[in-house]
């Protein structure tokens, strides 16, 4: 641990690999070699070892390599498969934590790059894969923003409402404000006024209260 750059450890593992008979030990050594090359950022060599190792850590190692290489589709495929077939794994909760964060961050980067259709696809995947999380909450809100950009106002309002109706409540304030904006953009002036009044009652000290007024 912490010795990925030590050539003596690499050489020792490779020598052991040539004589070991036990398949479990062999798989563990292949996995360790994969992570040595992963930490060296020699991703192609790391993948060779991970492909030869039949362990959960090697499977997750491949996902980490693909993430670092920017090949998110292949990494997400591995995570999806892991969550489907490895529910008893001791790494299951760690994968949920890593995958939910990486999936949301990837969708958000696409949003910032104005790749709205790609962002919408992956925000929707966040919603479907990780319900009742802070990532689902934020993804619902950003889906509302994307549909507002496309001027699909009814759909945008639907997602803002979903963001306000789910748990947790992190994006409720922003969603309520943006719902008022979208109602105004849709020409529903009376509803927009009512929405902004509600916003000022519920969030009188909001950073958005000035705009709401």
C-alpha cells in the first residue's frame, strides 16, 4: 500500500506469478499488478492485468481506468453490471457512492458544455438509478432547467415539482423560484405571480428574494 512506484514490489509480484499454483492467489496478484500500473497511469498495462484477474477489485479497477481515460460509457456499463449482479459484495455500497457521484458529475459537465441532450440522458439515468439521494434531487432540478432551455415549459415545471416533492430537500428553493420564471416564460402570468408570492413567504431571506420581488 502506497508503494505503487516501487519496482521491487512489482518484480516480486511478477516472480511470484510465475510459480504460484493457487488460482485465488494468482487472481489477487494480477489484481495488485493492475493497480500498480493504474497508479502509475499506465492504463493500457493496467487493463491487461485487470482483464486477466477474476476478482471484484479488478472489475472495479477497469471502471477506474475508463473513468480516468474519459471513457465514461464503458465505466458506467461496468458499474451497472456490478450493481445488478454483485449485490452481496462488500464493495456494493462503495460502488453506489462512487458511481452516483461520477454519473452526476459527468452529466453536469455536459450541461456546462451546453451538450443538453447528453446531459439530459445522464441526469435521467441518475434519477432512475439513485432515487432519494442528493444526486437525484439535483438531477431533477437540472432536467427542469434543460427543458426550460428547450422551451418545453410544461415538462420543465413537471421536473421542478418533482424536485420539490422528493427527498432530500436541497433544491426546493431553487426549484420553486425557477418554476415561477418558467410560468412567466410560458405566459401564465397569474400563476407566476402566485408562485413568486409563495416563494417570498417560504424563503423570505433567500439569496433569490430580490429577483422574486
